[in-house]
């Protein structure tokens, strides 16, 4: 969860879905800043950063993308989910967000996509 | 397709007299205006007074929100206004806080000072309509102070102002956090409640079941949580603040969420009235009939407003509004067709308010009180949801009440599990949502692009800059004096009421970040919940 948004249900449901599918999920909870998220991704050696967004805080996702680049996390994908208006979707994809899951995305689609994103080690 | 309610009761294909065996009219329903109030509180229903038709406002600066409120008045929102805080002021930090700069005025009103409230209310009357402001517990004490301060400035007697600006501390565990510890929230809530009772102020506190349900809770759970929240706050007002129960019941109102499962929603609210009336009489020994009549406002469900084919939401909103109207509530603020995108655009707001007006004046459903009473199905569902809620309520009581049940993690687990069930049901198409998992169309076939309201970063930054600049222009002597008094009062223990000191500080134009920060310091917490900024005052 990025910024002050506290609509956590979506993030928590997806975290459960992914854990059940065998992924290791580090759920950071609310009130995260872009640097905090990037640091956590570095520490945990994450393959993917997932951001849940509830019709707000898009500028913070843009900041996160800058932070990801600055820290050289080139092999980590950023994936977003939530109520993101079409105009913002285009903007975020242009900034390098790998994939955006809109409301109503089937669980299987999220799992399948992320399974394909795992870094080859 | 599942033929069950969302709390798992199997629905039969047809209901008849056999399903209502044992139902005694006088004991279980009663005429409208008679205990146990299943059928409502007014013999005349809406003929005496139509429900308050309102729309939530709050986006951009306070002046922006003021314009929206004026527009809503033109759209027929005259009975009451409803504004929600942005996440910054909900969190009791100021607009110029480093964590706030990009979030000011996003998803709400940036209400962290009396100045903002004055701008919000410019040329809008404080009387003759109910004043409702929502958004977490800790900033609620300030909201009450804003109203008191502005009434004072305008020379209005507070006894003429009514509405609801305070909020129970249970918003925090159910997804609307204010970053403050629960004991501080509870203290501030009790202070504000005690203050309104002692000063005969007609401002109520929201006990918001909506947050719980919108986070995924089912109807039976929501009922149980709503009742256990009321039980907890009333018990504390009686036991810890020495109010009588009848005095305590001048404080709360319940804000319930109503979704699209029409009959189940109607049953839930009817059951809530009956269950509360019985709890008031049997558990609390209510002396006044008024205390058995829980004030209920409805928020139609934002969660059910889909991102896909947003025009479909007009139909959903109409069905939910109809349920809210037929069940007999005091006020409705309905969701909007663009709810999954942003705060309401003028088009969406007008659609939703008009939906209420159409239900109120065109359909005839407001002509008759509790028109669904006696329906075999509706009475059965009312009994079923009540029984299911009593089972959960007993479990909560056995854990030692709601606060204890939350602390054990039981309630959080219940909510999480339910959210997962809802997601699974959608995935497996056991529940269908048109445009989402049923009759889906490709995005390019969307025939109509809805206007989406948004605030640009520059708008959020401007609110931050204005706050920083304005702070420098304030007369600091009364601010310093008032926060020193507040600090001293806050050290006098939980039982010492902080409302007078908060009102003094608000009148001196101290901000939310400053006021809550100083109270935090007095309680041994750090000034800033994010540990980024320092207290700007000498307090000793």
C-alpha cells in the first residue's frame, strides 16, 4: 500500500491468493513511501513489486518508478492493481509499470502472469 | 448460481405462512412507532419528514468543496450536507507535512484547520440542515470544535445546530485508519460525546458499520458488529463517564451500507432496529423510548459500483436507494456511477441525487410506512439475519466484547476470510456481476466515456504551500497559550475532558497536526506519527 490510502482489502485478498498459489509474499501494509518499498524489495530480493491503488496516489506510483530506476532495480517488475482510470493506466505503462490488473481481474490471470514473471535464477 | 444469502442461509424457492410460525405481531413487529420498532419509529413514516437526501462531497481545496456543496444545494440537497476528510486530515497531519504533499485534497476535503472549515462553509448555513462530516475518529474532536467555533463567530446558538461530525474509534480496525492508537481514539471519542451531552448539543457520532461491510463483511456479521460497537460505546459512556444510558443514546447514529441484494438489505435494517430496541431495553434498561430508537442513516454501497460499464451503476444505485427508502431510514447518501474512479463528477452527483428524488417523489414508496412488512419472505429473512447475527454477537460477548474480540484478532480474521470468500465466488462465477464476470465487453465497446474528476499534483502541492504560508501569518501568542493548556490538560488523565482545550486551540487556529501532536506528546507518544517532523512548541 503506497501513501496514506487505507483501502487494504484488495491487497490482502491478492496476497492470500498468491500465497495459496505458492508464492512468497511480503505484505508491507499501509503508509509505505516509494523509498520504503524499494528498500524492502532490495532487502527481500523480490522479483516483483505489487502496488494496490484505490483511485488515488498515482503520483506516488510515478515516484516509485523513478526510485526503482535510480536504485537500478532493472530486473524487478512493478505490477499495479485497483481502480485506476484508463488515462492513468496509459501513463503508468509508459513509465515502465509492467502490468495493471483492473477491478474484476480473475485470480487465475494474476497468478499466471506472475508465474511467468519470476526471474530465472 | 448460489441461492443463499451472503451469510450462507439457503433461500427457498417460495415462502408461505408456515415460515412465519411463531411470529407474534405485537411482540416481534409492532405498528410503526411502537416497540420493538421493527417497522420504524414514525407512525406517519416519511409523510412527516422525508429522509435527508445527500451526497458526499470533498475533493481539491476547501474552496473547491464549497463550490460543490453550493451546487448540491441547487440539486435539491437541502436537508443536510455530507463532507468527507481527505486522507491527510483523516490522519491528523497537516497539508504541509512531507508525507501529505501529494495527497492533499485527494479523496476528500483537506480539513485540518478552522480556516479550512470556514472556507468550506462560506455562504452555507450552519442551521436548517444537518451538518455531517465523516473521516476517522481522532480528527472528529476537531470537527466538533470547528462547528462550535464557527457557530460562535456567526453568533448562532449551538442548540440550533444539528448533525453529526464525530465518529466512533472503530473506523480504525475496519479500514479507515487515522494513525492514532485505539486508546487515544477512544478517549477523544468519549470526551466529545460527553461534551455534546453536557452542553445539550445536537451533534451525533457516527458508529459506522459501513466501513466493516465495505471491507468485505457479510450482512449478519455487519449487524453483529454494529450492535457490538453500540454496546461498547454506550457501556463506556455509562461506566466511564457516568452518563445515564438515555443520555448516552443522544450520541450515536448508525451508518449502514446497503448493497444490491434487495430483500436481504431490507431485512438487515429491520433486524437492526428490532435488535437494538431489545438490547436498549433488556441490556441497558432504557427508560426513554427514544433510546430504543436507533437513528439509522444509509450509505449505498460504493464497493458494488463497478469499474466496467459505469453507467450500469446508475441501475445498481437506484435499486439500493429504493431498498434504503423502503426500509425507512433517516438519511441516504448514495454512491455514484463513477465511484470506482474518483469522487463524484457533477454529472454523477446529479444522477445520484436525482435517483433519490425520483424514489422520493415519483415512485410512491415513501407514501406508506414499511411497505414490505408481512411478506413471508422479508419477515423470514429478517428473522434469519437476526438469528445469525445473535450467534456472532454471543461469540463476541464471550470474548469479552468488541474491543477484546478485535485484540484477539478474531474480527480481523473474520473480515479477511469473508473478503476471500467474496473474491472466490466472483472468480468461480457463483455470484454474477454484469460487466465484470458476466456479459463482459471489450473496453473498446464502452459506448460512453464518463467524465472523471481528479486533482492534479499541482492542486495537492498548492494546498500544502498555502498551509505552510498561512501558518507563518498566524497570531502565535494565543496558539502557544492554547496548546500549552491543551498539553497540561492532556496530562490530567483519560477522564479529564479535552474538548474545552481543543475548542480554544481550534479557535486560535492551531491545526490538526499541532493539536493531536501535542496530545500525543502529553501521552508519551512522539509528536508526529511518521516521526518526520518535530513539535514546534515549547510546552512546559
